[in-house]
C-alpha cells in the first residue's frame, strides 16, 4: 500500500525547504534582470550577512540592534559593489561581468574572514525545530517559519515593484535598458535600489540558512543550490525563482525518500542537478524565462 | 537667440574603430521642424544618439565636435539630464517596454522627465487626447499592440516628459501610409499650437519634406546639403541622391550643388 500521508509529509517538507532555495535564487534574479549580471557573489554576501549578525550577537549586541546594523552594512556593501565594481564595467561582455562577481565573492569571503575569524558559529533565531502536526501530517516549525518570512519578503517586493515609481522604473530597466536610458530614467538609482534589495535578500537568506546549517564558510555554497532553481525557473523571472525553488525542494526530498534507497542514499547532493540538466535540454530558457511579449 | 540645437562638426565611432560620422553640422531653431535625410547607414541614427548622449550605451563615442542645446554645452550631459532639460528622444524601432502595459510605458516617460504624480496624471490625459487609440489600449501589454500603436506609445512616452525639442528616429518605419500621416499630422499640430521643435530622421523623404520646415541630408557620415524643405522638395534628384549607391550619390551631389538661397540661409 502506498502511504499517502507519508508522501504528503515528505512533499510539504520539500516545498517548505524549497522556499529557502527560492530566496537565494531571487537575489540572483533581481540583479540579472536589471543589469544582465549573474552575481556569483550572492553567496558570499549571504555568508557575510550571517557572519556579521552572529558575531555581533555573540559580542553582546541585542538581537534587533544586530539585525538593523547588519541590514545597514549589507545595503552599504551592495551599493558599494555596484558602484565600484559593476558600474565601471557596464556594457562589458557577460563573461567579464561574471568573472568580476566571481572575484568579488572571494574578496567578500576574505573580508568576512579577516573581520570575524574562521570558526563555526551556531545561530539561534529562537525558533525550535520541533515538528507539529496538521491533519495527521508532521510539519517542521522552523521550515514553516522560514517559509512565512520568505513569503512576506517576496510579497513585499512584488507589491513594491507593482505599485511604486522605483518599481516601475525597475521593470522598465529590466524590459529594455536602452529605452529606459533614453526616456531619462536614472539607471544608477535603479541599480542602487536593486543592490539594496539583493542585500536584504542576502541577509534574510543568510540568517535562515545559517540557523539551519550553522554559520560557516560552506554557507556561501548555497548559491550552488540556487543554480538548478535558476535553470528551472529562468534567470530573469522572480515567479520562476519561486516556483523553481519549490519544485527543486520537493524533488530533492521526494528523490531522497523514494529513489535514494535504490542508490544507497546520498542522492540529495545531485538530484537537483540531474533534473536541471534534463530540463536544460528541453527548455533552455526555463519555465518562465524570457517570455517575450511579442506579436507575431 | 533662436537656435535651440546646434551641432558643429560631429565625428563619431563605434568600438573606437568603426567610423560612423565624420562631419555633421546642423541647426534646429525654436519652433522649427527639421528633417534629417539619408540612405541606410548614412549616420542618421548615430547623429540622433549623439544628440541624446546615448552613443556610449552602444559602445560608440563622439570623437569631435560640439553639441549646444538651448545655449548650453550639451556634449557630455547625461541623457537623463538632457531629458529633464527638454531634449527627449524617440528611438528607432520604437523600443516600447514590451512587458509593461501602454499606460505604464507613458508613466515611465513621466518619471524619466522628473514629473510629479499630478503632472503625470495631466500628461496622460493630454497624450490620450492626442492619440485616442492609446486610451483604448491602455491596459494592453505594449508588446502585444500593433506597430502603429507602439509608435504612438513611444511618442506619447516622450511627450510625457514635456519636451521642448522632440528627436524622432524614423517614426514611419514599417507603418501603413495612413498611420504615418496620422502621426506626422499630430506632430505638426503640436509644433503649430505649442511651438514644439522637432528633429526627425527619415528615409521616407516625401512625407518628411512635406511636414518639415527645413532639411539636412547626410551621406556617408557627413552633412552634404541643407536647406528649406520646400526648396528640396522640388528637386527630384535628391531622392536618387540618398537612396542611391555612394558612387551615384557623388554624381548627383555635383548636380545639386548649385547655390540656392536656402543653402545660404542654412549656412
Ligand atoms: N551599434 C553599432 N555598432 C557598430 N557600428 C554601427 C552601430 N550602429 C551603426 N553602426 C554603423 O554606423 C554607420 C551609421 O549607422 P546609422 O545607424 O547611424 O545609420 P542610419 O542613417 O540611421 O541608417 P538607417 O537608415 O539604416 O537607420 C553604419 O555604417 C553602421 O553600420
Ligand atoms: Mg537609423
């Protein structure tokens, strides 16, 4: 007999952990959409945020103060990176830009190490990871909390982009950068807004991932988790990042439980990549990517 | 001072290598419509991009010459600043924000012009009065509207920024004659009633010369002729000149180089 209850439990657990992948992926998408840069340093930014926050808390800074201070630092970091590294490289080839962010990620990691040392920190957000039951299905309290935070963040961004002037300018720049320049939109402002948003995403994702995995240098590798999500959802679609993250999360968990035993376990590390690769062959632009609004 | 825009000896390259302009000079006076004519690759778009300081975005650069807008050296002012000063471009190929709806396109133009919320609302009313089609299509994604509607959106978007000089690059491209007439007569109306100055690049010389006060002809990156539109209209050889091959043009050019009063006026 197929145990549906267990299946749903695994599925829900997967979807919830997928939300955390979405979060990392959205950081990429925001920047990619507006400047065509695949910001590989997103992972380093995430690590930097988590490490800064933990180190402040460990030095006795109260939670909310540490959170605000880290937020400010991340925004400053984001804007500085945009201004000193990416703006001078505007109109360069995508490869150049990618290499720049790759280099940048090492610099940011190095700076984090220099500043806060190399030891592993535990991060306690005050949410116990005890499972609780909804209609016979066990759900992790922490996963639910993380999903709620991520959902709130995404909704806030969505409303911001839909209803504010800066949001409209963002969508215009993402749609046609040359036209945006021509109508007089100030691209540097839009970029500053985007890097601010990316800084905020890095902070939230850093705290959630840090609480789950511990704050250590391998944290910056969660960007690698975002890649299959981006392949699946499309590099330029926020909706794609969300759906892609959920899908990857669910696929990973289901594969781990139902397919893993056939391979003797350890499948989580690469299942997402297999799916992403397969998908790449069928639909290179992703589920939602570059959906050109075009009249034929 | 009645000169609104003065270009003096512009030279430009792409990638620091391909020479696109070598000597372009022209003047737009206040309240005037000036047509910029020339064959494919003559340098019309490059000239207009230089005027709006957009060349760098296509890896192009101005290597010589001066651009004066409204008595101020505009050679190195950022494009956003130029828009706020009243020099607003409508790009070749329309370049609407395809995923945004028509109204959002217009609002983006208002934001680019630095308008307040109330000014944007007023601007929308004005554009919808000029182009009633756009009002009907306001909620449609721009990329799904017809070519004519896209051109109207692009022009409406530029008008939102309250230009004093509108710089249009081939507004007639790919449009049915009737739509072209609608667009040009609307522009002519704005020119007559509000004194809007217009610089328009066109391959469709017949239409452009009918609406323009003066015209300049570009050939291989240089202005080779300038004069009253009425005067140029009468000279049939013009057409052969800038639609012909470079070799042919030289011969025609010689034929055209009879001094005329208009040439003196333009010089
Ligand atoms: N982005 C670019 N990169 C390199 N060369 C370019 C670029 N744009 C134009 N050129 C070159 O510069 C020259 C002038 O081109 P331009 O687009 O200004 O001509 P045009 O008069 O607008 O032509 P058309 O009527 O076809 O639009 C041409 O030789 C063209 O090949
Ligand atoms: Mg052109």
